[in-house]
C-alpha cells in the first residue's frame, strides 16, 4: 500500500477541518523540517522539566511516572504555521483503560502544548477475552471502546515493576498530532491521571515512560 505523505494528510485535514471542498483552495506545503528530535540516547535533558533518566530494556528513557507531568520547552523553531508533534511512550504494567469504577480506572494519559491540552486518551495492558475485556480509548480520544494495545507499535516488552518478569506488560505507542502553531518556541507537556486505589503500591502497579520526542515544523502557503 502506498504511504500517504504528510503533505497529502495536511491537505485532507485542512479540507475537512475548514469545510473546503474545492481543491483549488487547498494550501500546499512549502517546507517541512525536523526542528527537534530526542530519543535520550545522548542523555540530553536540555529544556526539560521533571525529567529523570533510567534504563529500560537496554534503552535510556525518561520516567517513570505515576500521576505526574513532564514537559519540554523547545526554542528557536524555524518559520512554520503547523507543528507535527510525535511522542513515543512506554505504558508499563497493569493499566486498566476505560472502566470508571473508582478503583482501577479509568487510566488517562494526555498531552498538550503551551498550556492547552490537545489529546486525552486511555491505555489498557489487560488481557482481553470474549467474556471480559478492559477496553482502551487509544488511538482515539476518550471515550472510545478499543481493544487493549490498539495502535501500539510494540507489545511484547516485559513489565517494569509488578509485572517486571512477565512479557507483554509494557506497550510502546507513537502518538502523533498535527497542530496549528506559529510561535518561535513551544512548550510540550505530557502527563497522566491514573487510578490504582485497589493497589498497595500504585506506582509499581502502573506507570509510563517517555522514549522519544520529535517535532516537525511545517510551513504552508
């Protein structure tokens, strides 16, 4: 299957978002540039708030977090009117997804920029059977009923703490959002709201880590 370019995606996104149906009115992409990319392999935490490095499965990542927020401020962006923000995260151990029972869920993760939340979803690492399944919202916004691990890019990693020796209890996701933005700097924040009232050690029960942050600056005419 032919891969759809971000130029085509941007045109379609703006077409439906603005209600424009004449192709002659569509914007075109003039420049695309990776303005920031950090997978923490060089231990660079410049611009970060509440960041701490640790090693998970031989990779250096940032975390791990339970009911916390981490942010990065990126200055000196090239000229742009859109940003594509891509966040790779690792969801560890017993996330329960959507269920709103006040004990084990819902388990939210969110991201935003410049003080405005742009995405809120839930994740589930729970086994799913026909008679019982703890659904998650990702890859959609909350509330949507998707099976656990939907949209993941890696599912076979072991847990971090309570399921540290058990495979398939850390799931990697690459969360990508296209936003209108033109300021020369951006502050990107990520956080969670986890419910683990049924656990004697909530941070060991469920947490998440940050594996990569990438920002692409896009200029259209």
